[in-house]
């Protein structure tokens, strides 16, 4: 009887411990990630602001967040200026200057195109979740439809699209695969659900996962960067 009581006691402790982990672990991970992002963004300008404040101000009170606030104000001001005529001309002149410097040309051009495609008004990339046969036939991977494949790939793989296949559990790295449009299967899940599925290594499956309409079929998913029935007909 004493042994059964000990087993029930430890079983209860184990169950409560697992329940506590289920509740606390996601909250802790979220807080840690937000805190890390806050320190990263705040430190971009904070590393210059805080030493100056310590020298100029008579009191030495830590004021975290000033760097983030200043960064926010700079971005808003830069966006406001870029929408004005004078600011727009300055931005274009700055673009032309950086694109003429050999050292910065490739880095700036690539970064500029990536940022504009992801955050700009014309953003269309990575808004469709798909399945493709990768890394070999019969093995399927989740990916994100990015755009039509470039012309050099179209010569080898006609009517192909570019798909980014993220790795698990770190989706910030992955593979860029050019796949024939007919072999790309859109999945009716959101980007957030796909990232959760990838981060959990498949442990957390999206609710109601199913195959969406074909990207070649009129009335199906909205084309991404020319991907769809319109570009397929050409």
C-alpha cells in the first residue's frame, strides 16, 4: 500500500510538472524572445546614446528604451521625407550613389530589393505555403512560394517557380529550390501555422490542413510575383 501511495504521489508530481511546463514554457519563450528583440533594436543606437547621457547628465539612471524610441522616430521621419518630393529626390540620388560604388553596389542592391519585396508596397513574396518533392522524389517538404524562377532557370526548367524551403527547427536558413509549376501544391494554411509546424519539428500540426486550389487554376490562390494562371498562359 505504501508503495502504491508513493507511485501515485510521484505520478501526480510528474503530471503537475508537465502541466506547469506546458503553461510556463511558451510564456517564457515569448518573453525571452521579445526581450532579446528589444535589446537588439535598442542597442543599435543605445550604444551611442547612453555613454553620452552618462557624461552630460548629472544623474546616472539607466533608461532602457531610448535607443528604440530614437530608432522609431528616425524611421518615421525617413519614411515621411521619402514621400515628399525633395526627400524622394534625395533617396534616388542616394540610391544612384551607392549603386555606383563597387564595394557597396552588390550589397546595397541585394538588400534594397529584398527589403522592398518583403516590406514595400509591392510585397508579394512568401505569402503562399506549398508542398514540393524535396530533397528527392517521394519526399515532401513545406516551402514558401517566392516568385517566378529567373530566366536562366526557365531555360532549364520551363514554367518554373522559386520556392524557399526552410530548415527545422531554425527556419531562418533553408534551401532555394526552382520547381516546375505543375509540381507545386499550395496548402490551405497560413504563414504563421506553417512556421509553427516547422519550429515544432512537426509536433504541432495546423488545424484543418488541406490542399488549396491549384496555382494554375483560375480562381485559385492569388498569384505571387506573377505566379498563377496569368503567367502560366504566357
